[in-house]
C-alpha cells in the first residue's frame, strides 16, 4: 500500500510542477477571466490546503473501526469531477497579491516531501481526531493523503485551463 501511495504522491506533484513551470512570472499573476484566481493564487490555495499534515498526523489518532480507505471513492468523485464549480472555505482562500513562482514551487516541494515522509513513518490506517472536513466523518491518514492528492489533481487541471486561456492554446 505505501509504495502505491508514494508513487501517487510523486506523480501528482510531478504533473503539478510541470504545469506550474509552464507559466511565466507575468502569466502566473494574470487573471485569466472574470471571477477567477490567478495561477499564483491557485498554487497558493493548494499550499494552504495541503499544509499542516505532519502536525495533524502527529496529533491524536485512534485505531480505525471502518475500512481505512472508505471515503477515497467519494473524495475522487467530488474533486475529480471538473464540471462542478466549488467554493473554497474562507481559511483556504489565497491572498490577492503578486506571487513568486520559485517560492510557490519550493513550498509545493516541501509539501510533497512531507507527504512522502508521512507515508513512510505513519500507520496510514489510523484515524486523525484533530480535524474534520465538513460533511465527512474523521479521515484516516490514508484518506487525508488522498484528499491532498485529488485536491491537487483538481487544481492542476484548473492551472492547465488557466494556462490555455492565457496563451490561447
């Protein structure tokens, strides 16, 4: 299981980094269309949503009394349905400012590293007790990692759309 999770982490972040790398600094901070985030804001949103996992996993956990991967299909169904528009909770909304591609890339590399380290060091079947996504029961570490991955995959898709809009490809 851990080998497959690590492979998924590496592949997800490889695609994200390749997509983010395609933006120039100017494109990174250009609004592609009305009511849209810039690519920089989208990357910052991923950073906000995927930060703090080491602390969460090191916090209070309990043995899981259900299938450790039970919510993964639901998460995939929600986040990988690109036809559905979602609204971010306030605490995950990125600041409206100029972003630096190198800073974003370094932060994303740190998140990838944190997820890989967590996969290696934790029992992924344990349920985290310190935070809960509204509408769900508490997630296992495995589900939290998958949440980070499908969320990142969703926004990588969004970044690709922003890039196409800006470059009219």
